[in-house]
C-alpha cells in the first residue's frame, strides 16, 4: 500500500527560539479489514477506507446471532486490522516521538513498520508507546490488530475498533516534561486569592529550570514562577481574585510549564485546570466552593446514543449539551473511563463527573475484563486512568467498581489515595466498607433503604432512579418491573391514573411476544422498578444527607436487551431521558421543570388517539417551572394550577375528555405569559418536515418528522424515509430511537419511529434527496397515501426542486410509464407501494412502503387478551442450554416454548442481574415431570454453589400440567448465574425460573 501524506495539524508551543512540542493527528486515511481469527500478520487484501473514530460493530447493526448476544445488543465482535500509511513530518526527525491512542476496544496490538510495540487488553483506557527507534524518515506504516473475538465481554454494548483519536507527539530528544506526572491542586481558596500547587517531573540530563505561568480564560498572565530544574519538584503560585469553576460558571485557567536550558525552551505543556474546592459530608452532602450542591446526575455509557462508541468531538458536545440543557449537572461514567475529549468538554461546559474505572473486579460477563485481565492489569490501568484525569476540575469523585466485590477493594482505594489525595473514592455498592463515599445503586430506591441505618459516611445514589419509558408511548396503569407489592424490593407506590387502561396500542400483539418483558413502557413516569422519578427527586432534594443521584440513564443505550426487555428483536435499554436518536422523552421535560430556571412548559401525552372512544377521560400532565399553568382544550379554559413541591404535585394534572382538536398550556410568572406548548390532533401523515442543527466543524443533524396536511405532527409515524446523497457527505447514523428496530443504523434509509428519525451527517458536499411514501400502515383512520420528496443541503437549506414521481401500488417496479404522483391516493388494505423520484429526467431516489393489518404498531381490539406473563421470569428457551430442545407442543407454558431434555442428561444456565441488595431470595422453577418410574433429580447451582439437589414432584403431564417448586437461596448484588443440571436421570421439562 502506498502511504498517503496526511495533513499536518501542529499544536506548536512557540518560544522566541524553538518549537517545543508538535502533534501529528492520525485520524484520516486509515483502512480496515475484518478477519476470521487472531493471526500474527495483517491480511493481504480486504481493506476498505475508514475514518477514525471507527466502530465496526455499530456499522454492522444488530444481528440475531451477534457475538455480543443480548448483553451487547446482539452486535458482532470479531477481529479487525487497521492500517495507516503516513509520511513523517521533517520536523519530527531527531525528536523523541510517541504514538497515543485515546481509545481502542479491545486487546489492541500495535505494529509500526513491522515492529510490535505492545498490546493493551483493556478497551476503555488511553495508552501510548514510544516509537522513536522504529520511525523512518519519509514513509511509515502503522498497523493495529483489534481482538474482540471473545464475547460477550461487557454487560452492555461495547464498540469494536479504534473508537477515539490517534496521534503522534514529538518532543525534545534529550529532555522533556512527563505529562501524566504533572499534578495541579488548589488547596487554599479565598475571595482574595487562590494557592495553586504544581507537582512536576521531567527527564533528561539537560534543562536547568522550569518556568510556570498561570493564564486566565482570556489568555492573560495572572501568576508566574521559575523553579529549579530538579527531576521531581513542587512549586506554588498565588492567583489574585480567582474566578471559581462551577457548573454555572465553568471558568478555566491554564498552567503553562516550560522546561528551559539557559533560556532555551526545550519542552512545554499547557494544562487547563479549574480553581474550585470540594467537600463531602455525611450530614450535609456534597459541597462545591463551600456551598451545598445537589448532584443532579445521570449514568452514561460511552455507547449511549446514535453512533455507538465512535463519537466525533462535535457530536459528543451535542450529547453533553442536551444533558446540560435538561438541568443535569453531573455524569457517572458507567462503568468505565470515557475518552479524553469527554473530560475536556465537561470542564468547559460545567458538568461534574463521577469518574469510574471498572465494572467488575471478577467475572460479570462471560469474557469480560474482570474475568480475563483484571488481576494482571488493574493496577497499571487504574494508575494510568487517575494520572490522565486528575487535573480536570470536573472530576469530583473516583469510582472503582460496580456491583462487584472482593478483597482487592482496599488496594484499589489505596492506589487512588496515593495518586490523588484530594478526591474521595466511591463505588456502585462494591466494597463499601473501604470507600470514602457510600455509593448505593438500585437499593437506594427501596422503602427499606430509607429506614435502615447507613454507614457514617457521605452518601450518593450511584444508580437511581430506574424508570423505563419509550418516547411517545403511554399507559394509564402503573407497571412495576417486579410487581407491587414486593417484599424483597419494597417499592414505593405509584397509583394507577385510571381504573381501566385507556390506551390500546402496543409494540407487539400478545401472541407475538416471546415473554412478558417484550413491551413498551409508558412515558407518564409510571413504568418503574422501585421508585418513580418524581419521588426520587423529592427525597434527594429534601434530605440533607442525600448528596445526589445518578439516574439510570441519560441516553438510551444498546445492550441489556434480554435482562430488561426480553431479548430479540429488542436490542437496547429504554431507561434514558433521551432515546438513541437524542430525541427528548417526556421525562426530559420533567427534569427540566425541576432543575432549570429558564421558563418552560410541556404537555403529555400528545392529542392524537385513533380508536379511543369519544369522551374517554385522559390524564393530562403538564411539567413547568413557571408559577402557574392554564390549560385550554379547543379554546375553552380548563382552569389554572400551580406546580407543587410534593412528588404527585410536581406536575399540573387535568382529566380531559377525548375530543379531537387542540390542547394548549400557557405558563405564567406573576400573571405574564412566559412559555406555551401546544398539541394538535393530527390526521394521517402527508409530508416530511425537516429541522437542521449545525454542530460545527462540518457536522450536521437533520431531524425528519411526519406531519399531516396542515403541518401538525403525526406521533405514530412509522414510514420508511429514504435518502440519496452525493459526494462530500458521510452518514454517521440514521437513528430513530426504536429499541427493537433491527435495521442497520449506518444506512441511507430508516423507518421513522413515533413520527421521527434523525440523520447525523459529516461534510458539506452535494445536496441530499430525502423522501418517503407516507400513510397509516394499518390504515386505522385513512387509506390515503402521500409521497413527499425534498432536496436539502447538508446545512439544512431546502432547495426548490421539481421532481417527477412515478409510483405503483401492486409491488412492481415503477417506470416513467407508471402513474405520476400529484396528490394523495387510496390504496388497498394490503399492498406494497413503490415510487421513483426523477430530477431532470434522471432517477434520484427509490422508495418502498408496505401497508396491511400486520405492519407497524399493534392496536388491540376488543377480543384480544393482553400478555400477562411475568416481566421478571427468565424463559428457559432463551437461556444457555445443552442436550435439550425447545418444544412448543402442549399448552399452558409461558413464552414461546420450553426445554425438553428427551431422556438425556443436560443442563440449562440462566443469567440474572440484581440491581437491588444482596440477600435471601426464593427461586421459583416452573416445570413439568410425568415420568412414572424415575424421579429425575436436579442440582440447582447459584453462583457456583449448590443450593438444592432434589427430585421435583411429579405432574400429570409432560406438556399440559405446569407446576412450580420454590428453593431458598442467596443472590448477589449485580450478576448472578443459575444452573439447573440433571443428576443421573435426565431432567424435567423446564419452562422458566423467577426470583421472588
């Protein structure tokens, strides 16, 4: 391969004599090839161009047999090779050069010009190698092997590949400042001055002094000091009238450190930092700059959102700004370090960070870091992590684990204290005796938690609340994941909004559900595990010792699809305040009403309810931070209300009879209107509406919405949207937020979900053609179909274009002889409509849509019975088993079948997450056993410990008489495995298990 000379991006720290450091960005001109197995050499063919950051698994989309399985959203793993040819800049010659990787998942082995530089197993840590001896003047070849062949390796979706920037950095060959040994602290802060301490380390025989300069956010020099040239030393400076860093005012200073030799600059570093103080107190919570500050936080996976793990910095900033606008002031990096750009952005935007190093200290997923690499690598990875991030003012607490355990907890905390004595250490309910801050996950939501004695330590809810919601979906009856009441979980009660369920749509028909988990959850804040969002906020706000919470999660994320949502086709988790496309759920506006001051108002649900009986009483909730809200229905005032402080008064609430028209909420402060929100009943979809958002640096977002002929949003829109783009534009993702849409997200077409889809673009090249065949797929209210095609610049400008659109409704391919589209037209109750758009006589866009009673969202009719299977049961046919077959013969079983061992010895292994406390539980096994001669005993093994070895009582039939047996056991906090293993006489037929 002929190397390509890359554009040189120089970060040059100038002095009057020499340039000190240079960076050479290596994000362009990479190629990638997947391979079948791990080999010592890269393949000779099969490479394709890619852009860094890159995530090959995300590009491939969900696949039913994906190696990451349900834990990883059914994405693939595998092995991939990367190549990058580059010409070394002349200025790098005779310099010391390192190569830096911000993030590679996982088992990255790096080669330069055929020399192996090393391997790094942990996929969530930055690393570097010195490459000076292996570089050549002129052309060089960099190769990286990434090994994700052992899966599942996390309990959620992880990226595969080089998912963050890569660069070369050149410095003086004989002397340099050691970047990760520079440690900046601000131990004394008053209104008049702040003391800034710097600990420094350098290498080399030359260099007689260090010049330390502090610059304010305008670049002005505010303090300076010259220190000796010792290899290790500390120095202090005083900044007058300091501006303090906080979420409301994230002021940054810069420490510029120059290594000098007789006045000549040999090396220089510029390190942003903030002047701020933190304190954690058991009685009064978290203090920032001397003031009590509630942590209004979210847990956030790297892969939450529209692009998997490959986040260009402008898109990552978009994500963080959405959370900040919600009122969020803190993020827990669940459950691993984020990329360096994340911390730079949090510093700049003013977002506090609970910085988490690891998920488990032992096996939690079958092939994870805890199982394979933790024991060997944890100390090196933890040390690198803390040294990298300890100068960021956003980081206010370290976290070293999540729902795990072991004696290593003490050592983890000791390393944190040694490398950073200024911040406390916590965990997600792991090794709590050794932690400085008592972090509790789901158990912090239960009634029991608020009654029991807590350790005499500061407390933070590391993972709470757990509420699940699907954008635009509503149920008036409360749903509890584990049922209500529940002795083990002890949830708080959220009363039903109506006596009978009033909404009739669902994702799947009851007969199509594989289990009781395969449902959409309501957006009324009534789909929960133990506590709703309003109750949790009330407690956090009012209890002085409650430092804050990190809700699970900010964005929806791929993974945990089986445990939470019952498995395929579900591939993602609906816990976010925003969905995968970054679309705001109603929950987002609840937090905004409580956590922000800019006037806002939001109505839920929408006001389009096909099939609902007229005059049905619909609960209308309005979130607002204004003094008073007045609601209007079809022009008539329904009265004004004031939002309250109690959880069930935080929303203003009306019962409004279902009559089509409009709902308008007017928010007022001191009698003056400050905000309003409207919902209009929509007809069938007739057009696409486009909104544009520029992210800078050539990145753009186009939001596509289904609207009716009057321009009103159609909230059930689920038609496919097709695009065609010219050169100069790259689709990063085409996302709709649907948890169970298994189409690839990196594609030119995508089906809308609940009326919306979103294009994430890079580049400002040729215009994009966007179109859709629009109509109600099940023809609930209309048999009319419309076709809309637009031509739009990546920058958002819609161009005047005269398309000739030809269509068919019998599934055949249209030609110019086919009917030309002029206006909406009726179609049969079951059909496929195809269309081609021509511009200047050339075909520019092909479209297709199917209509019929089996397509799209399911709508219940009076004869159907909802699936009432337990949402917490684990179906045997979905578990890992051997020497058994899935059978659906008979009746009365749950799910899609059961396991029949057919007289053979066999076993079945289940996986169960427990986000509550460890302790006693009852394992309920549902089975059938009609063997008149043999008892067929079964070993029941929980987390490697045999808890029962016994015969099950006989039933009347192998397939029609299902009974349960209860077995007491202990379950761990976090991951649990349950193994049922025959003991010499085959096994009963197994339907499901469930913890009670």
